[in-house]
C-alpha cells in the first residue's frame, strides 16, 4: 500500500435533508444511475476511511450548477478545511459558464476562503473549457500560477441507457482537453497546472493518434500547433488515478506523460464509489508493476508541489517536480 497519500480527487456535499437526498436518489435512478439507496457524505465517515486507507489529506471538490449553490458549497468546503486543516484542502469550484463571475470567485476563494486550488467541470451548463469566452479566466489562473482540477460532468444524461460515470466521462474528458489543446490554451498559459481526472479518461489512449495525425493538412489547426507542441503540452498535464489504477490506464498515461505527473486520486465522496471500489483501485495502484517501487510510492506524494499551502498544513516537505 502507498502510505501517507495526498488524494487530489475527493468529493464532498454540503449538508442535505433526508428529503433532499431522497429526491436526488429518485432523479438519479430515472437517469439510469441505479444507486441502491440515497447517498450521504459526512466528515466523520470520510476521516474514518482516510485513517484506515492511509490517506493523509484529501483535496475536496464539489461543483454545483447554479451560482448560489456553488458559492455556498465553496463556503462549506472552506469550513471543513478550517475545522480539519491537516486533513483536508479545498479546490474551490468555478462557474465556467460566466467568466466575470468565475473571476470574482477566484479572487474570493483566494483571499477569503484561502483555497488551495480550483475545480472546473469539462462541460459546465453548456460551456466547454476550451470556449473562447474563458480566455480571461485562464489568464488569471495562469497569472496566479494556480493548480486546476478538471472533472467531467458525471451528472450528464445517460448515454445509450448507461450512466455517465461509467463511460461518457472518459470521452468528455478527452474531447475537452483536446479542444483546449487546439485552442492554444496550454501554449498561452504555461504557468497554470492542470490535473485531469480519471487518468485523463480516453485521452492517453488517443495521444499517439493525435501526435501522428493531429497536424495533418486535413485537420483544422488555426493556432498552428506542431507535433512537438502536441507531445509537450500533453506531457505537462497531471493525471490522477481515480478508478483508473490498473495497467489498462496507467500504461497509456505513462506513455503520454512522466511518472512525476501521475497523482493519487480516489474519487471518494460520490455515489459511484463504494469502499470496495475505492480499496480495489488503491491496491491496484500499489500493485502496478510498470514503475520502480520508489516512483510508484511517490504517486501518493506527487501532488505536494502543486499545493504548497496544503503541503505546509499536512506537514510534508515540498520538492520540485
């Protein structure tokens, strides 16, 4: 097992009533997400699991779809961190369908909530992260040298009768990051660090195809990306291990980026993750044979340089990645 893990992919939910949880459960089941019972996230339950799993700290994220709910969620997440500063960090959600509101939340989350980083959804209320309207948002995040966690929309409608978290999240992630690549976002904003959920989804498996074909004359390439830029920009991404800790996803990820850019993620705190799946994935990462033991164990600590405030609170030495 990997000891003293820093978990970059962990979710939380502000307090809800039993009636709210029941209503959400029925809505999920109607959307083909057949959860057997309503889900409730608690601080105590999460800390209990972290202690048993050897997780030193979770970076918490939650990205509601309305401005008021998003602000309230960020406030609640900050209160959890304030109560348990050595165990939790906050990735403040940004409303990427409204650039001016997102810019205001970046400032508020930084100055008032002392967030450790930011969380965005690949496709948020109809707007993808590569949309041109988000240029000032990426510019501000780049100016601050921010670490941003990108997560697909796990609550999107079912696809072919199957819930979004099973398959569609992987393809939405790949589509979104590829769009950001061709939009020139990674070229213009090199100081912003992006962590992509679920080991990049389908992106690592497509990265070789992008390198081979992505600059051919028949591919729209307004910003004139070169083969070397495609390779280099993809290699700069950070990928977490949430539900993707086996050779099937880690091997393509390591072909696209370096071992130092693989960070531990669990995907805890949501209905699609049970303790059984969390533990199965955690052990799969620990048993992966594609890396030397020192690099494998470092996966649990690779996020420390990305979150210096959190690293200071958890009491770990930050090294340069």
